[in-house]
C-alpha cells in the first residue's frame, strides 16, 4: 500500500476537494500505471458494493420494535405482548419488555449506573434518587455531545465571545473563563437541556479528554456549597451549588483533575 | 417516556433499522448476537433521544450501534476488539501486493467469496469497509462513528481494500475452491 492508494481511494470515494481532484486526474492521465491501479481499486469497490451481503433486519425484530414503539408507554408490559409470543420470541421480546416498558428508567439505572456513593448508603431517599437521575442525565448529555455532530454551538476560547453568546440566549449568566494557563483550554459552549431546563454547557479540554460543565440556576432551596461526587456509567461527575448556580462537571478525566477544574470555575459564580 | 417522544424516536430510528442491523451483523458476525446488540443499542438510543434534536439520525444511531457492538464483544469475545496496531500492520504484510492484470477478475468473484473476505478482516478494517461500501457514509461520518480522526479512516479503508484485493485475487480464489 502506498500513499498514492490513499489519494486514489479518496478520489474514488469523492472525498477530494476540486483542486486536489483535478491534480490527481492530471496525474492519472499522465501515468498509465497509476490509472491501472485506480481501475483496479474501482473494480474492487464496485464488486464489494454490488455483491457483499447487506443484512436486512429480521422481520420478527422489526415487528416487535414497531409494536413496542406504537404502544402508549403507560400500558403494562403484559398488555402488549402475549406471554406465549414473548416466550416464543424470547430472545427478541424480553430485552424490549424490560428495556422499553414502564420500568424503563428504573431498570436501566439499576443496570447501567455504577454509583459507589449510592451503594454505601443505607437508604436511598427521594432527594438522592433525584440527584442520581440528574447526574445520569448530565452524563447522557455529555456523551450525546461527544457522539452527535456538534458538541459546541459557539467555538471559541475567548470568554468575551462565549459569555455574551450564552447570556443572550439564557436567563442567567454563567461564569466563563478560559483556563488554558491551568491546563484546561476552553473549547466553546452550547445550550443543553437537563431535566427540562435549559442549561449552559461549557466545554473544556484537558489532554485528550473533553469536559462538559453544565450550569443552571440552582433550586431556590438548595443549600449553598452542597456537593456530590459520583461515578455514572464510567464518567466522573461532580455536582456543586455555589452563588445561586448549580454546576455539574462531567468527564472521563480522572477525579482529581475534574476537581481541580471545579475548584477553578465555581469560585467565580455570582461574580 | 412521552408518547410523542416514542413516536418521534420511531420515525427517526426505524427507517435505519436495516443499516443498524447490518453493521451489528458484520461486527459480531452472528445473526442472533446481532439482534441482541441492536436491541441494546436501541434501548440506549431511546434513553438519549430526548436530547437528540435535528441532524441526521443515521450516523448518530450507527455510532450507538457500533459502541454497543464493541461493548458486547468486549464482554464476550475480547480478543476480537483488542487488536493492537502492530497486529493490523502484520495482517497487511501477509499478502504480496496484487499484481495488475488479473485484478479485473475480482469483478467475477462470487458473493460468498466477497462476504468471506470482508468477514476475515480485522474489526477496525471491517467496520470501515461496511460503513463506506455498504452504508455509503462519508469519511467524516465514519470518523465520528468509529471515533478516530479522518486520516485514520482513510488509512484503514485503504488497507482494508488492499487486504480484500489480496484475498480476492484469482489465485487465491482458485486455491479456495
């Protein structure tokens, strides 16, 4: 394999910009060996595209999904799939019954959240459950931002760009500061929705790790200085209330570095 | 889970169910296991769907399926997902470069042979081929889905095509027969 192959493939895949494409086509016209190589590549590509199997989703699985998603979420599981059918299609139906039906949140939280803090408690009271749910939602928002196209709506390391952008779109003003000199360059910000409320999401980088900092107005009765640290689905989460704002720091960075960032950001709240 | 969210989820995701299943099927290489992976992925997707606003749902869903497949393999067949780069390089060095004239014979290779050649690729190359050739996603989308830089997508795809060309050479297909 040569570097030429990379270019030939990119041309084949229509991924070159106009000038690079033109330059390569000129080379192809001048170099028969390169043209032959390109023809081989294309023949292979065409053969794979025409002949390789595209596996279609099995009808039973599709039918199950359609039935599940067309059914009102409040209906009890047993009302949706007859027992016999559930056992006949056990492999297909059971994960959906446990996953999608009424107990969705509870089941998934049990399965997917590793929460050492919660495990040590004798009693998970309502407040703690709600906090766990919020942390879980923050982790979802963080991972979603990493997965989906645009983790950032305003890409700037300039706090004087990011802060006005956010305050124009939110009814509160989050503290925005570039911490590049402390090892946490500000990448930008976006709006996100946590528990139905619009939050500011500041995005910092630390080494190879992305860190989301969610900021929203604190609940009126939230104690100032309240703090919780937990691990949710492999992500470290620090929640902190300060200066009338609720902060939630989420990242796969180690807890010590996440706390360093929290200690740098939260003292600025309310200023 | 509100009904309208469920309906929106169904409208966004169900049209891509074949693509989701195809990717899972090629990654785990088993029809039943692929169903498990797709179901796991859709549960995750539904959980995260509240915040998915606009954009193309296909790469978003494919990324979730891909991660679910890797998690599934990591738990059950870790040897298939922990392939160090030098092993990929070794896989590449195994075959001599295909020589020119017979390459066009690849076109006549049978479906069975092409499927077998793709299935035999190391997983990093296999997913690149499936996402590019079968799902016809852009380099950019493939980079996002597989969580690597675009340059890595390009080199993996190029190496994958090289390995396929070697595997599908007429000599190779004859010796298989």
